[in-house]
C-alpha cells in the first residue's frame, strides 16, 4: 500500500505527530508522542482501505433511494442485493 495510506494511518493513530516517510521508512521525530507499532499501522491501513473500497463501490444515496422505491413498487430486492454484494466483495478486515 502507498506511502499516502501509511501517512493517513499514522495521522489517525497519532494526531499531531511529526514524522517523515522516505521510501517506506518512517523517521519518527515526535519525542512526546509514541510511535505506533508497525502492526497497528498495518491494521489501520487495512481498515482505511476497506472503508475507501466500500465507499467507492456503493451507489450514490440518490440511486440507493431510487432502488428502494422501485423495490417497494415491484416487490424486488435490488437494493438489498446491491448492499450485500458490496459487503461481500469488501469484507471487514
């Protein structure tokens, strides 16, 4: 995963920390803030990635409401099927 994702993970785990990432190596510069472990950073990256993937895969709210309306009119399950597919294609880590 990218350095941008690593930075986002660190920022969520240690807000206001000072560090640099060069070629995937984290140079921690904050003495008062503990550096998150590599395991914590990797876990946070997986969580962020899964959220981003789901966000992109879901239809817009307007389209979801339209699916729900037509499901109600036609007795279909288009919306439920859409949500189930997004969740199964992008399981929680």
